[in-house]
């Protein structure tokens, strides 16, 4: 089952991804930037880092999806 996650860098929303976990949503986003998997540092279930930048994923509530 997939959920919808918003990918953030600081307070800036970068993307919305559907994935089974927040970690997978983040890895998919960063790999989509052309980053090889071995350069992605997993910081926890909701965060990754690449070259000092920290990316976080938060679940998107169904209410926000309906209003978009």
C-alpha cells in the first residue's frame, strides 16, 4: 500500500511522492536528481542527506490532497 509524502528541504516543499514508506519517497526523489545510492546518507525513517542538504518526508493528509 502506498501513501503520499511531501518532500521538504528546510521549510521549502520540493515534491510530492507516492511510496510505501517515507524513506522510499526520499530515496526516489534524491535518486531522481541523479544522485547515486551510495552518496545518500539515511538519517532515519523520515530524513536523508546528500552533500550536506537534509531532505525530510512528511505524510500528506487526505484533506490537503482533495483541495489541490
